[in-house]
C-alpha cells in the first residue's frame, strides 16, 4: 500500500505582483502535472488567493495563517471560515 504524499509551497510575502504570482503558479502546475499520489498545496499571500481558487484541479490552496475566531472586531485577521469559503483546504498555523 502506497502512502499519499503532500508537497506544500509557502510563498511568504512573494512575489511582488499578481502577474508574477500567476506565472509562478502556472509554472508549478506545469511541473507537477505528472506527479501521482501527491497533493500539491500552494500557500500564496492572501491578496492572491482569489485569483487561484479555481486555477487548477491539481493544486490545492493553503493559507499562511489564520485567526481562531470566525467573526469579530479583529483588524486585519482572516478566519478559518473565510478561508474555507475561498477554497482553502490547508493552513500553516503557528509557524515562525
């Protein structure tokens, strides 16, 4: 029985523009097309997520962070519910 693998790419605060982000995303999609039994997760900056939510059937979106409350007066925070509604299925929580 083979185990499913997962590859996660955390883009941190890169790239600088949406055009560069789209180029990077397309390149990753192309290079990973032949991988079998592997989940590919891309964790772009929040501002690019909406552009990628339906960009690939093979690549899954991940969040770089999340706040534990679903709603409230938490300036600049993003809740797990908001992320899920955007198509995010993975998260990097509590990383340095």
